[in-house]
C-alpha cells in the first residue's frame, strides 16, 4: 500500500514538472512595410511578373515552448498600384484588369487554420478580396522560426481571375490577351522582440523585411 501511494505521488510530481516546464504564449504581430507579394501570369505576347515591395499585415500567433502551435488570426492587404515591374506599359494593363470594378485593394482575412509543426507548414483558409469580389481560398505556407521568434512565411497560390468576376478581355487591351490564371507568391518576414517590463501582456510589435 505504501509503494502504491509512493508511485501515485511520483506520477503526480512528474505531471506537475511536465506542466511547469511547458510555456505557452500568444503574441500579436503587426507591420506596415516590408515583406512582399508578387503576381505573375501569361499573355499571348510574353510572360509578366509584378511585385509589391510592401504589404500591411497583422496576426496573432501562439507559441508552445518556442514552437508555433496555433495562429489565432492572420490578415494582409496591399494596393493594386503597389505592384510594379520594369515594364510600365504592362503595369498599366494589369491595373486596368485588377481595378476594372473599382476596387484597388487586395486583402486576405483568415477564417480557419492548421499548423503542422513537424513539417513547418501551415494551411490557412480565408477570404481573399480582389476587385471588390471575395472568394474563399486556402494558402499553404512554409515557415521557419528565427531568433527572438522571428517568423518567415513563404508560399504560392494559383488563382483563376474569372472566379473574382474579372475579365481579361478589354477594349483598351487591344491585341494583348491575358490568361485567366495568375500565380500569387507571398513572402513575409515578421520580426520583433518582447520587453516584459514594457509589455506585460506579451504583445510583440514587429517590422518586416525581404527574404
């Protein structure tokens, strides 16, 4: 009986130790510049690629023992006119296509997510808005965690513009015929540090940079 009692106490003590050594924290990330989003596609004349050198994003991330455990929220937005290439004439044509319905903002708002820590992948489902039309999409992003919980996200997503009621045929486009399929490339680096004396709620304020 004494042995069983001792074993029970040992199990409880081990459970308490395991619990005490696990640390979970939720950190809020936000930025106004940095990172990048690129959109590329095809025409009957040539390939094209445009990149915005900054996107505005914010999110809330849960870490367990230094590893990404959960993503409470992740949103980002950029303006169509922020997309640039070396071909200003092509830029103008793409602006006409993506802004034809009056909406210049490209935004994404997370609704669901799944984090796969062992694979360092996240699957994020959310609402993407282009040209004032919103569609539900999923994003598969790889991620790495750097010093001071610096987060790096990177991924690709193929999008059919017709799903956003965007037509690639326009009188002003003349002989240029755009393919309806475009490839969106997202790269985000969220970086910051926590000062517990100034930030008792574990809020992390970050900036972003390019890969």
